């Protein structure tokens, strides 16, 4: 639907829009972030510094951005999709050349007062572009091979750039998130089946040929994959961290060791305890009840997003909302699987809880889009 | 894109269907995550909790205080000294070089140690304290404390270490401790975790080594919380260990001090034993060394020195050897009492029977000489011992036979390993026919008996064994030596023994002869007699050959000891007990390559006995008037080496 098709009487205007916000999502986001402040206070050894204050300021800023975005009609954002994607892609290319390198990967652009991570911007831009693309594409062309190639290129271009930074976590998020929107838009399931079967076949081929004269990869590459998949093979490197994370998590038990009583985080056994591994501290101090509670909060956020999407007749709005939900889901599912030893360590933060400005702002922007879609629902 | 209502409916329907599918998949993934949480946090919680505790808690050992060693009067022989060590951490110091420079300006630090500390500070973790200076004085500690603001990361720590207040005097009795080495660990079967503490001190020799188990005590433990880097965050609890047991020796530190002073300059050994109960009152060996240098870490130069690396092996005086138990020597004429007693007990000779000494005796076709080439004339038992005639013993030994002589020797404590808690105690050799067959694979010859009868040939005895022999002759009882009076206040078994079952008349004749050796004008030790009536001494000289015959450059046999090179000279021996009427102490003195026993060994034995009997410096009246001037000089000379040792606390709890 275009701007002209909206029947103005069905869409709230002015401050009345505030009443039509998806308030449960606002509350859930605040609750999860509050959980995050609590944990950041704990891992700092009972101090607002260095993390809680900064994180709370970003949360406030993010909340404001979300509300402002929610006030702007969704069709404006649809029209911005192509521009946003192009901008994000240009910035990604720029990062290749003039990016700032930290911890061995080149992800940041130095913007004076703050650093910008274009890959974060791309997470949203890609969702918007794909949603806009499928909004534009007639339904009967959705499964045509030529019209599938276009979104694949949209995904592949940033994915390649991000992977070369290197940032495997974001790459997975981009590819999986993009694929999910294609799936939601109604691309025939046979394509997905083919891709999955092909992927499984390739992995099988790679591993089956190992040790034979016609093996696909070099020996050292296999060994690298081995440590990646099973970090315990490298007990002093990656394995040490994941082992300590599992110990922290497991030792929480039912009710946890008590707030600020977790020995694993208190005594620095945990790696990156304020960022990627913050969930282990939470699980250690609040136990199964706390950890499962957080999972439930995340689940509710997903649920409200899906409910909002399926009740929205606007194809772009619906796809964007679901895209936000999928990205959000991927964030916490990959992070939790990672710290629980179910998935390799790829560096994905726990959404709204891990310390970090870019991730927090990007998520709030994503929820701003989702709220905009919700507020401007055709009724 | 413009869409009709129908197409819009279709789009929404498809999206909803796909969203439900995706939502279900997400629910499934969340189910897996939840299940994983449950399995880890509920089912395996105990395992992970334990792992977390293991991570967190380190068990540290608290070394116990080592037991002290006292002498018979409670004088401390081995003490635990508290000393200050200056340590420094890299993280505390910040600028290591600057702080070290400041520190060395106010405290004198060995440059070598400083370089070592600098290197260690560089390689160790930032929070590990590195020793910069050891055994610093209280003044230095005070200076460091006052200047603490300028010396970040520098701490004076209290440590504990062994110290031997008696210095070199007790080295050959108490021994020393040293840091446990890999060699120690491989050699001893000891599961004590204390031994795993780096540089933990264990007994290396002598009493310190032999009574290690008693002295060591048991470890205490402390549980500390550590962080991932291993830094101690806090102490959770501690359980103190048991300090080691205190040990009291029978040795008298003052007498020992005198013995070491008197032996100084010689390569010699002297043992003083209480004949009534076997208590070793003094057991000195010269030269000696300061055991404290081993505790603090001995320098290479000093170690080479003590091992006489730079010295001609012919002149080795073995300062590290306790010659009292580790040295064995042919007893020479001091063995004659054994031969005489064996013959008397066997009845092959009576005390009054005379044997003519013409200066030599022919056994088959071999001629054995008496030390007096001109001969002693007619000798009975008393005269033969008094004048130490050899021919008399050549004769009676052939009558009684080696096996009975050896049996008597063993009865008197020779050839037996008296197991004092000292290192490498030797058993010597008391040869008989069986021994020769087993050890040498040869048959015993009569010549061997003749040689053995005057304590030459195969006979080898330690000074300790000679002291035991003398005590047994003096009492007629099987006295055993005892070095440890009590452990942890528990009195150790006395050395007093049952009667040896020897004929009292025979013993009396031997004792009378020994009395005459020292107090009859023709006795070999008459010049070294004791004048004081109450303390008259009975003894026997011995001069044992080290090698058969030495010729000078013209091929003539050298007979005068003074003309021989040091290592070819005879060993001088003397055994004695006093008072002769009511024996209290037995003494045995061996002076390696000292020459004649009457000249080199007897005066030492006399001085030591008098020192023991008077419990201090004897009055000059105790000596014969002829030697008093010389003794006064000697006492003046020794007084610089005699320390004023005050009796310690009364440790006699038994």
C-alpha cells in the first residue's frame, strides 16, 4: 500500500500515536535492559562505573530514537530502504580502506566523538531493503529464479565485506536474517531445501574426504575447523574460556549463588564478562530461574513481534517487523548457544544486556522500525 | 507497489503461514536452549559447583617450626631464626629500576642478588613477590619501613630459617639442613607434601638428617581464594600444623667446645663417653666447618675449599668427615687389651707368666719385630701392657687363636656398627677366619693373627668403637653409646648394659696394667698422667702404622716419624678412663698421622678428661708439676677459642 491508499482516519496522528505504541514490547525491552544494568553493576564489582552509567545513557538515547522513529510513518522508512542500504554498503567499503583496527579486526569508522560500526547499520538496512524489495515484487514472481538472484546479491555483497573484516558473528546474522526474510516473503521451500541439502552435502564431502588423497581442504585448515567446533581441544586458548563459562553457568544451580556472589566472574575466571559472556554471570548469580526467566522475556518479545506482524496487512511493515524479530532472535540464540558450549564462539553479544553502544543503538533503531510499523498499521 | 485487496489478503496469509513456521522453529531452538540450561544448572549443578570451588580455592601449606636441638644442659645447638627478607612486586613498584635504585641507596644489597632480582621481576607475574635481599638487619627493615612511600611494592617479610649458634663445634654431631633437592626427593620415599614446598629445609646430615621425621613436624594448611591469575584474594581458613619435636642430646656443648678447640690444627677425633650409661658427652672431629654456611647457601669457592679441591690428595684432612664414626683406623696397641683378655679368659696364659722379648719373634720364616728393637726382656701381662711390648702379644695370640680374639673384640664393641643418629656410621673390621674367607677369599694365616694381636693388619676401628671398648673394660658391662637423651621430652633408652660375664680378676689385672701405663714411671703414657689423686687416669697408648716401610732417597728405611711425609706418618691413638678407682668417663683419641700415641694422643685425652671431670677448665694442680707451665701456656692459647656457653632452659622433662 502506498501513502495515498492509507485511509487517514484509520491511522492515528499527533501524540495520539503514543497510545498506539506496542507497549508490551516497550516494557519488555526495558525489563531486559534493566536486567543488563543489574549484571553490569555486578561484574563491575558493585559499581556504576565503568559500565552501568554509560549503558544507561545509551539506553535512554536508544529509547528516544525508538520513540521518534515510531512517530514517523512506516512508508517513509520504506522509501528510505534503498538509500539506507546504499549508504551502509558504501560505509562498509570505506571500512575496508580507512577503518580502525581493534583486536585484529577492522570494523570501525572513526567519526571523532564516536566510532561507527557500519556492519551494525547494515543489519537493519538489509532487512529494510529485502522487505521493500518483496513489497515491490509481484507475488507471482517471488519464486522465479531470476527474482531470487537479486536478493541473494543484496545479501552476498555486505556478507562478503563483513566476513573479510573479519566478523563471522555478523556475517551469520546477515545471511541467516536475510534468508529468513526470503523465507517469510514466500520463496518456494524447495530452494531452501536445496540450499540446506547442498550445505549438508558440502560439509559431509569436506569431512568425508579428510585423510584421503583428494581431500578438499589443507590439513591445517581441518585442524582450525576442529578447534573452532570443539574448543576443548585447545584448553589454554578458546577452550579455557568456554570451559570457565560452562563452570560459571553450571555452578549457578537452581537459584544461583546470589547477586554479586558469583566466584567465577568475581575472580576473573570469565572472559569478556561484561560483553559476550555476560549471560554466564547472570546464570551463575541468578541460577536457572534467572537464566530461564531472561529466555522467557526474549521469547515474549519475539511473540509480540510476530503477533504485530501477522495482524499487519502492510507487506513491508509485516516483513520488517518479522525481520527485526528474527535478527533479535538470532542475537540471543547464538549468544546463549555459544556460552553454553552448544555453538562455536563467534562473538555475538547478548541483546540489550551486553555492554556496548553500537549493538544497543542498532537494536533500538530496529525496534523503532517495528514500532513505526505497529503504530501505522492499516486498521 | 499497488496491490488489490485480494493480493493483499494473499500476501498476509502467506506471511502469516511462514511466520508460524519460523516461530515454531524459534520455539524449538529456545526449547533446546532451555533444556541445556536445565541440564547444566539443575542436573550437573553439583559437578560444576565443585569445579568452581576448585578454581577458586587453593590449598597452601604452612610449614611447621622445626624442632630445636639442645645439649644436655639445655644449650641450644640448632635454633630457628626469624629473619627479614625484602621482597618486591612488579605491579607494586611500577618503575622497577627506579625503585630498585632507591632501595639500594638505603640498604646494602649484593649486586649479584640485585641482578638476579631484576631478572626475576621481569619474568615473573606482576604480583609475585620477588626476593631482593635476604637476612637483612633490623636497622635495614626500619629504614625500608620509614621510606615506604618512596618504595612502592617493597615489603619486608618475616621468614624462618635454621641457625646453629654453636657454629663449627657441633657440625660433626648435629649436621645441617638445606633446601630439599630433586636428588633428595628421588632418594627418599616420603609422601609428606611439605617436601613439595620450594626450598623447604630438610636435614641433610647427622642428627638433623637421621631424626628428620621427629624434627620436621607436620604441615598446617590454609585455604585461600585465588583469582584466575592465581593472585590470592583472601584467606578462607587455616589449620596450624604441629611443630617438630625438640631433641635433647647427651652432648655437653661446653665440653664439645673444648674438644674442638683442643683438636684445632690437627686432623683428629675424640670421643668422651659416660661409662655408667653410655651417654656421649663429647664427640669432636677436626678439622670442622661452619654448618650455617650450608643453610644460607654455600658459595662454590667455599664448597671447593671444604672438599679440598685445590689440595694435594696426600694432605687431605677431610673437614666434612666426622672422623669419630666415619673414620676407621688400625687400633694399634690399644687393641692389646682385647688380645690379653681373650688369652686370660681362655686360660692359655696367666697374668704372672713371663715371656721373653728379644726384640722380635719368628713365626715360621717371617720375623715380626717389637717396636723396641733391643727387646723388653722378660714380660708378664702387666709389664707387657705398661711398656706395650709386642712380642708378648705375638706369642699369646698364637696360643689363643684369632677367632677367640675376634669374639672378645666384638664383645667389647669392636666391629659393630653402633647406631648413633649420625651419618655414615662405619662398622670397622674385626677380622676372623670366616671374615677373611668371605671378604678376601683367602685362608687365614698365623701371620694375620700375629698382626691382629697388636691391632694391625686387618683390624679397623672407629674412635667411637674404641671409646665403647674402653668403657666396657672399665665397667665390665655391655655399655652402649647413646647420643639422644630425649625426643619431645621422652627419655630415650639408657646405654647402661648387663655384665659382659668376664672374669672380674682378669678385668682387674687389665685395669691395673692400664693404670700403670699412665701412672707408673715406666708406663708409655706416664708423661701425660693426671696428678690429682681423685681423678687418676688409666689408659693405653697406640701407634698404628699407615704403611709398611718408607725408604728415603738413598734407599735407607726411615724410622723416625718426623722424617716421613705427613700422610705416611703413624696414627697416634690413646684410650683411657678416669677416675681409675670409680670410672666415670672413657675417652678415645685418634690423631691422624700424629706420630706416637703417647706424645700426640695421650695429652689430648688427658686434657679432655680433666675438662670433663672438672666440668670446666681444670686447675693447674691437676697436672704433674713438670708440665704445669706448658699447660698454662696451652690454656691461655685455647682461651681465645673457648666461648662462654651459658646453660639454657631446663629441658630435662623426662
